[in-house]
């Protein structure tokens, strides 16, 4: 693990998610750019001192030098955005697979270089778009792919949060400080942080690609350096239209990602905060409540579920699905087997490239006087 | 009543809404452009034959000729859009107050003429934007006006319906036939029919005015002549941003008008289909569920409620609030009293003008290559 | 109308409900046991002075003496329980049909006398169990009757309210004063007031009859004279079991009547406070959300609906369904026609007798040491 | 681990729950009464062969014989009910702490013996009543304990499931087979399996103890040997009344445990299937929606939460809270520290004794003609 020291938010989430299925064990780490913090963190995570590295270059070099069976199998990078690219490139160069947080890099250009590196090395990069790993999201995607709703006509995705309603970065909130700092986060705040989740989810479920957008990108809280809010009109490759709203100044909201998709013959609705429910709507029949863990669900939904129906799964299980599928894919490959369709269903470097393209396009559109902006990669 | 013959949808709604409080009685009508249908309808509504007119000009002239105590007090116009302007102008000319469906006219120009006529005659025109008459919408407006949320920063309003997901106008659906016909409905279908409700509600609750918009207006169902779907970026006069979605091709949706508004200090959320609940959100305290009929509500909410808490009110009660307030205003005036603030809280010709301006601006923006379009009246 | 003077709660509800469909007009009234209040109330309701009677005997006698076309068609009795029996018997004796609030009388014995009188006179008595008149309750009953759930096995009905959580009757609350007074309400408070609604609803939807019960009847608030809370175990005539909870000390609850019914093949759930939704549950398929106003509903549900789907109906519309069906039945009879099955679907004197029997049995069981108590009429 | 072989339901849940926080590692196991299955299962769980025991006596003896630092720290017993007592007693005798599924034993008598053994050995027994470990349940308990609702007056707990609506035990359903078999499950099916969860939750949140009950216990599905349904009237030690419903024939229900508690000054409501929401109700103020992970929550709720608000936690996290608190208690003790109040907040052998007493009392009451039955231990 690179980053994710003892007080980091997302590092702890990664460790839990990786633990859940007993397939993955924390092996070593360079948990902080500060060597002492790194070592102290590692000890707290029950690692032997020899596995608490002072820096990630040291970790990669040392691990690479020990016998294969004893070295780490892959690297998880959970640093802020600006510190994704270099360790990811280096990990791949050393021959380690990579799990990395979104947005994948600081720029689309870096993302493309990383994609090229993945291609050259034949290694696997898993990007942690957690929301696409919920069972009912899998179900939604499958029902769309099976043409149960006919051609998709409209996609409405919204992601309101309220935690940046005040200038928290001036009040000592660590998460706020780096996420609103262009040198750490890149050219976008809100769109990079949560807009990318929304666009990835929209494309993942609908099976469509955004081709045009028209963005209204805002800095609502005075004194902030990056966008904290935006509304985006969308066009998709099959002609469907859409709307994407991402906001971190929606005061009173927690993490209220919701998506609605409408096709010729019906529609669906999913809310991240009640993730075990998928509403499926029909013009001439009652709306149906699909629920996690029931026999009537698709194989892909069931594959990503651990508990019987009525025993709610949550964010950590969705996160764990990413790790589980990634690990099962590695295991299959190491055993010379073809991983199944369900195993390889996790976001990869290609999603990372699209995410970075989304950020660059949406910010450029926001600054443009032109109405429709082609989504360029 | 002008229009609203025996098979008309909205005519029946108007009659029920007017009946509820026992303040208004159906006195006479020209219920159809077909004299025989008009007379047959009137009989069905228990009117004496002398009060079933063959045409609205006949009705206005005859009623005007009888003593004031025996003539009708006001006219309700429930014809399709294209047949609003002429009877409304004539009614005002004869000295009758008017209740009229939205959108008020076929064009902004007609709307302005009607506004001018209202001004000249000193009569009252009530426009039936039903949704703004729900008790919890009154509550929401009051809480915003009382600055409980601080300055408003963001407005999200969506109005998905599914009833035009197919080309119903070619399948004999009467509502669909006139609502998708430019000669009956004007330059817009969906935006005129339900987009105007959404924009009126957004402005009513927020107390803000739309100043700019950027519209994506779509005809989704092949063969349709008017828009059946649209997504609109909004800017308001205080700098707030917003998004308005109206769609009649959201397959599987009923009448799912929802609004969320966020201010500096909190936010609110209201769903038309569960209208007795208003969610009030705070950054550092639990979300509150405000419910119709409780003592903690504002006077304006209570004034528009008939039943104790827990006894749900619905669409017809909201509609009846329009009639009740309009009637109480007329009664107060006839008694030489000043109507209260609660009584005069119904949409008027000014809302009708803004609604027509919304239609013309949003359609023009939809056709424009320019990103931001000034909202012009 | 007997009772229901200007400050009475339920009188106003009755007038609105009767108005809604334009089938019924307030003709005359004896609105109070105080002649002056009666006359003042009548004037407020726009009645001519000649139709504001000083007492109900005067009203019945006078109305009976005028030509049939000019006299009232039926009597609505909206007095407190203790003043139901005498006017109802007298109205029937004078040949007037009767609408009456539940519980029908002060005692089961009175109820049986009334039933006998109805039988003798051939007149119609409509008992206002409002909750059984909601469209989705009609739908639920139909689905059970059509055997969609197989044999019914379990019925869970609960009716918590919070308005008597304190000793409101000592704080001047008029509703509380009479409803907790044995001389006005009879032998039961909570069970009579709302337990009867719950048991009627359970029997109405399930099509079953309670045959045994085991009741825990409580006076929770110190100083109260009648029960304000109770839990009851039930057995039905087909062997199904059930539970009925009624409470007026469920602090923080509004009027939260809910029912769940389970059969061999599925179940259903309905909440009065969101009455346009009926959940239909299946063991091997997604739960379905049946919603008022949709084409897939039964004729009985549609017959009791006024607005299109997505335009919520509420308590007043349910109440109005009672009046509408009652009125349509009278009209059909007066025209020598057979009223339809839908028209005659309103609670009658038979429901009133069962309701009074429920009260007497449940209170007796509450006092008994015996576990199972036969439901006796 | 004793039991929980590769195809067992609850064993997998235990392993995930124990893994989540990285505090506990699967060390060894006797996963089946069949030695070969046990060894095969252990291998599948990545255990070295030396740690896959052929039986639990072998495991206890062997582990006990190796140095303390290398041996297992505690035993988890996840066998069916009938195979709880013997291994638990033996484990305690060997000096191992115990985690055990509910119901704790086959009989109250066994439970008391186990309690005595725990007392004598000074070891710790953790009973996995998962539902009491949800953050919002902790919050509910704290608010009651802090007297925010005044004296508790009424407790309504219901636990409907539908999975035994048919005679699944004759259709090869393994869970159904042992859970409906008296020799494996004891004297009760439904009440033992889920009624104990409901009663434990009711007592845990309310802080009250059941003192009397009156039970209607049913075998609804023909051919079943143990109860699959029941309704129970309750009295608590402070005079409060209550109702408990548990059913496994509620066709179409998943795992719908819900509880409502009312005090003098307000009430609360929690649903297991949406566990991150706690409704808090007040007579004169809007209902509040308390949500997991927010700063306004109690320390006990926050201590049992891993993710920020809006990132839903589920059943596995609740289960993991049991293991985490148990492990933290063991760690504190091993370090000679006093565990905190939050650490020791997990169900123990005392809950197990109460649970077994609940089963014996409720079944006896179900068979009795007597109305109120004293809750005896």
C-alpha cells in the first residue's frame, strides 16, 4: 500500500475492503511521504518492521528483490490525486499490478501514459469506482444490456453532497484542504472528486458513452480555488440525452448519488444511500422493487453479494467487490485459467482515461461560451 | 365554465376543486364548441337548461344582461391552450373575473395583452398552477422567505412523466392529440405543459427569478411535432444556479414532480406524489420531516389545509386551495374588505406572463447555438 | 345534518366529502343541541334561515311535512357517539336514509335495534369507515378475493396515534374531552375510536371474520377514564391468526394506520398516510408497487378514483367515496335501477353491529383472565 | 472455529465479520463433524493442514498444548443449536474465550450451566445478536437511556420473514431442515430463531425487561414440526406494554425486523433492512431522521461505525462490531487495561440465558390456557 497512513480516510476503507473476503492480506506499505509516519502506521497495522517501508521506491525495489512467493502481489495507491501517477508507473515498471483511487491521475495526458504502460506490461490496473460494484448496479446494467427497457433515451444522474457548504479548507478539514487545492487535486474539485463517479456510473449502467456535454461549472463558496458544484447537459452515442449534477455545497446532503435511466419500454432508479433497492418502472404495470440477494437476480448481481436477501450490504461490501474481483482475476491468471466475465467486471485503466477526459472536457466546457462541446479523448 | 364538457379531463377536476369548500357553485357553462355537446354536458352537471349556453359569447352576453345577484360571479376557462385568450379577453371586457388553466395563452404576446386587460379592468385572473397550492409548498416558501436556509444557492427541479413514451397521439389518446399539436398547444409541448409548472414552482418556493437559461429541448418519439423532453441549465437573479428537467417520455413515471433547494445553511426537498411531506435538511443536525396539518407549521401552510395531521391531502385539495383563495379574495372585495395575505396567495396573470416567457425563452434557447440565453419578457 | 356545528371537526369533513362530486347539497341542519348555535352555524354554511332547525326532531318533522321533491333526501349524523342512536332511529322512522359516524352507537344492543329498524324500514344506513374507501384498499380487497395470495394466513393491523399522550382532556382539548368520557363515548376510548377502524379494515380487505380475540387493554395516561391503548391477538374464521394494535399514546405518531396481510402465495401492505401506494409482495419475484389511478388496477379501485395516476388522492376523497357510492345507490333506487356492485360497496349497519360487537368483546376480553375469548354478537 | 464448513451459511458470515477490521485472523478450525469435510474446508480457507482439525476435542487439546503466543485466542462456535453446548463448555474448560451463535443452547438449563462455567472460568462469551450491534440501534439505546423520551410506555417489535412459507424442509433446503427439526433446534423454530432476536433487541434498546407474556404460537405450514409463526403480548418491568410478532411464513418478506418504541415525550422507529436510518418522533416538532456517521450521534454509535455518513453500512459491519468489540475487550484485558464502556457493549452469556428463557416461556405460554404468563428464569 502506498499512502493511507493511520489517519487517512480512504486508506482504512481500502484495508477493510481488501480484508473482507480473506483473499488479500496487507503485506507491506509505504504509508506516508514522511518515513517515520509510514513506519509508525505500518506497526499500527500489525506489520513486521521489515515490511514498513520508508518510501514507495524503496518498497518496490526491495519487494522486487525477494523471491516471488514472498513478495507482494500488487500495489494499492491511496494517495491524493497528484501522487498517483509516479508510483503507479513505477509499480508497473517493477511488474506489480495496481489498485488505484479515482480520479486516476492529475491530467488526461498522464492517464494516457499510464494506459500505454499497462498495455506494454500486460499488468492489471483496477480503478476504485466503488459505486459501480454494488449488486443492484450490476443488476441494472444487466437489465439494460438485455434490452429489457429498449433503447435508452434519457439518463439522469445526480450526486449532491453538503460537506463543502462552508470554506472548510480554511477551518482545518484535511480532506477539504487537499481536495480543493489545485496542486493536489488537479484542475477540478467537485467534478474530479464526485462528477467522475457520476459519469462512470451513468456510462456503466447505460452501456452508452458521453459524446457531447454542456457544462455549468461553479465555485459557489467564496474563496475556494476549485469548482464545488456543477450541472451538465449530456448527449450519448446512441442519441440519448442526459443530465449530470454534482455538488458539494448541497447543504444537508450526505452522499446522495442517484441515477434514473429511461428507455423506450421502461426505466430504472437507484439510490446509493439505500443501495439494496433497485426500482424498475414500467408504463403499464406496477413498479417493481428489486432487492439484493434474491433468486430472481442476475448472475452478476449474485456474484457480488455475500448475504441473504434482507441482510443489507453496504459501501464496504461494494468496495470489497472491486478487490475480490481483481484478486480472483489475478488468481485465475496465476493458475493459468481464464477469469470469468464476473471476475473481470471491475473498472480498469480505460475507465481512468475516460474519467480524466471527463474532467478535462467538463472543465473546458464550463469555461466555454460554446453550447455543445465534443467529448474528446 | 368555458370548456370542460362531459369527457374532458381537467374540467371535471375544476368542478370538484371548486365544489370542495362549498364557496362556489357551478352556475352556467358553455362546455363545448359544439352547442349540442355543451347543452348535453350542462344537463349532466345538473344545470337547468337556461344555464347551458351554446357558446361562450352567448353566455357572457346573457349573463351580463341579468341582475348582478343572479349572474355568474366569474368565468373558468378550461379549454385547450389555443382557446384561452379570446374567451378570457371577452370575459374581462364583460366584467367577469377569470380562472384559467396554464399555460395562459398561445404566445407571450397574447399573455401581455391579457395582463394589460386585467390591469385596465381591475378584475382578477387566477392561473391554476396547482402545485404551488399544496400546504407543504407554502411551508417551503415561507421557510425560504424567513431566511432559514440563508441565501439560496441551488435549485433542482425535475418533472418526469411517462405517458407520451409512445406516439399516443396516433393511437387516439385525446389528451395526447391536442397537447402535441402546435395549432392547439403553441410552440411547445412538454415545456409548455409541465416545464411551466416546474419553473413556476422553482420561482415560487425560492422567491428568485430565472435570469438566464441554456436549454436542451428534444423530440424523442419519432413523428411527434412538439418537444416531449428537455433539460435546462438555469441562473437566478441572486446568482444561484439550477437545473430543470421536464420529460413526458420518462417511461414508467406517473407525475413525479420533485424539487430540491439548497441554501447556505440547509436545504429542502418536496415530492408532489407524496405531497404531505417536506424534508428539511441541515448540515449538523438530523433531517426533519415536516408534515401537513401539524401545529409547528406556518400560518400559510395551515390556511391551506383542511384535515388534521395524518389525514393525507392530495391534488384536489391543492387545486381547491386555488379556488378557495380566489373566492375568498372576491368575497372580501365584494364586502369592501382587504383580503388577507393568505387569501391573495394564488397565481395571477403575472405568473401567466412569466410562464409564457419561459416557454418562448426555453424554446428559443433550445434552438440556439449560444450557451447562455437571457430570460426576456 | 345533525350535529357538526361550526367548530366541530368531523362535521366540516362530512360537508367537504359530500360536496366533492356535486351529487349532494347541504339542504338543512340541526347543527347543535343549542338552538342558537345550530341556527348560527347554518347561516355560516349559507343555508336560508328556514333550513336552520333548532333541533333534530323539529327538522325531521318539518322536512317530513313538505313535498318530497323539496325535502332532504337523507340525514347525516355527526354528533358524538352517545347522540347517534336516538336521531338515527327517529330519522329512519320518518323515512330518511342515514349516514352516520362510527362507532355506530353507544352499545351493541342499540346497534342491533338500529339494524332491526333498518331492516324494517328498508332504508339505507351508511357508516363512515373512511379507510375502507381508499382506492388501494379496494384493490387490496379485490386481489385477496381473487385468490391471488392463496388462503390468508396472517393479518397485522396497527393504528398508532399520539394525540392523547398527555391528559389532554384536562387541558381543554374538546375532542379529547368527549372521546375520553364514558358518558359520551361508551365503554371504550381508543378501541371504540380507532380500534374499530382497524378491525373493520382487517375484515374488509381479508374477507375474513374475527372469531376469537385476546386483548390487553390499557389506560396508560394517569387520570384517564377510558382505554387509550391496546394490543389484541386475533383468530379468524378460516384459521388465520392476527394482531391488532391501537394506541393513542404513541407519542409522535399522527394517524399511522397500517395493515399487512399474508397468504400462502404472497402478501400485501398498505399505509393510510401514503394511501396511493399498495405494496404487493411475492416470494420469488420483486415486490410490486401498485399505485392509484393506473390502468392495471381493478374496476373497484378505478371506480373510487377521480384523478389520473400521480395526482395523489387523500382522506377527503376516500370520505367522498362513501358519500358518492351511497348517493349513487339512492339515485339508482329512486330511478328504479339496480345499483352496481361498486355503488353498494360502502359500510352499512351490519358493519356498525360488528364494530359495536368488537368494542364489547375486546373490552370484555381485556378484563378477563381467560386467554381466548369468543367473538360474540 | 467449530462448524462453518465450506457450504455453511453462517460460518462464512462469521469469517467475513471477523476479518473486516484486521484484528482477528482465522487460526484453525474443526469445520465439520465429518473429519474429511473439516480438513477440506480448512484448506479452502487457506489454512495450513496442521491447523485443520478432525474434531473440536482434538483442536482444543492440541491448541492447548502449544505455546500461548502460537495458539488460538478464542473459539467461534457456528454449529446448529444442538451442538453449541458441548463445545462451548469444553472450550471454556480449556481456557478459551467463546463466540457463539444464538440461541445459545438447546435448553434454559444448559444455558444456566454455561453461565455458571463462564463465571467460574472468568472467560468471556460473546453471543452474536447481530441486530443490537448496528450503529443506529446503539443510538436508539442511548437516547432512551438518556431519558429523551421519558418513561417508556410501549414497545412494538415485529420480525416477519417469508422463507418458510412452504414446507421447504421437505424440498431439500438445508437451512430449513435443521431449523425445523426439534432434535437440532430445540423446542422452538421461529421463536428460537428470530423471536429471540426481536426480544433481545426490544430489551436492549428499551433498557427494560419482559416480565409477563401471553403468546399465540402457531405451526402454520402443515407438516412442520416446530412453530413457524407467533404473536406475543408483553409486559415490561416498568409497566410498559408491548407486542412481539415473529413469523417465517410472511410470504414475500425478506428479513424485515422493525421496532417502534414510545415514551412519554416521543418515540423512535428503526428498520433493519434500512439500518442507517433511525426515525425519532416528537409530539410537537417534526420527526427527525438520524443517520449513521453524522457528528450529532452519540459516542456509542460512532464507535461502531467505519464509514462517513452517506456511505451505507450493513449487516456484515454490524456483525463485525460484535467481533471488534469482543477482540478489543480481549486485547485490553491482555494488556492489563480496563476495556471501555463501548468495548464491552456486546451480548454475553447473560443475554444467552435470557434468550433461552424467552424461548421456554413463550412456548409454555403458547400452550397454556392462562392469559398472562410470568417470565421465569
